C-alpha cells in the first residue's frame, strides 16, 4: 500500500471507531447488549495499530 492509501485507511478506521464507541455509549445507557460493540472496538484497535505500524515502516523506508 502507498502512504496515501494507508493514511486514508487509518482515517476510515478512526471514523469507524468513533462511531462504534458512540453506539456503545448509547447501548450502555439503555442497558443494551454491549459485547458485540466491544468486540468490534477491540478488532478496530488492533487494525489501527497494525496500520500505524505499516505507515511507520513505510516512512522509515522512505527516509533511507
């Protein structure tokens, strides 16, 4: 992936994370089932970390 593609993916993941976090807050407020939303947040956190790692590796490669 190119740097631009990774940055766009990271922006999309962050947006999804914020949306799901908001949904989770609403579910907690109405005492709904939150396990699915929590699982999605955990998956997104991992994917965000992996994408950041790829972006960092790409930046290091560009500097060399």
